[in-house]
């Protein structure tokens, strides 16, 4: 499931990912990102991940790859909120390869993540 949260603004998209992410659901997320990038130079992202099973189908994987190679690079900041140790390491690993400033936050640090990403 992908849910655009009420904390979202024109320049900071806040999204909760959980369960299986299919191509149809992922497109909703991509549309929200693209809408903001069309009207604002600096767009930030807060991704809250809980019990997410990425790639419920091949279409989701394909769209995620295209996003990572394309519009993700246009984002200013991306905060990842989760209770997943691998995500913390992943965030550190991809940092040098993107223009986007990434930061990992544990699941009890949502407010801090939002404050960092929206500044």
C-alpha cells in the first residue's frame, strides 16, 4: 500500500509504504513526485516504510528503477523512516552516487525526519 500523508506540502512529499507495492500503486507515488517537480525546483521526500514488501510485481520494479535513474536525482532531500538496519546501510551506500541528500531515521523519529526534509 502507498499512502500520501497529510503532512505533505507542495515541496515536501510524505509517503507511507507498507505491504506489497504494485506498479499501479507505485504510479500514484510517481505522479505525486512528478507534479511537485513540474512546479518547484527543490522537492523533498519523506518515505515511511513499515512491513513493506517492495515489488509486488515486475511493473513496480521497473518503475522504481526508472525513478532511481531519473527523477530521484532531481530531489533535494530524501528522508527514510524505518526500523530496518539494511536501509540505514543502503542510505549510506547510495549517498555518494546521487545528487539527492539522503538520511536514515528510525521509526520513532518521524518528526525529526520531517523537520530535516522540509527545511
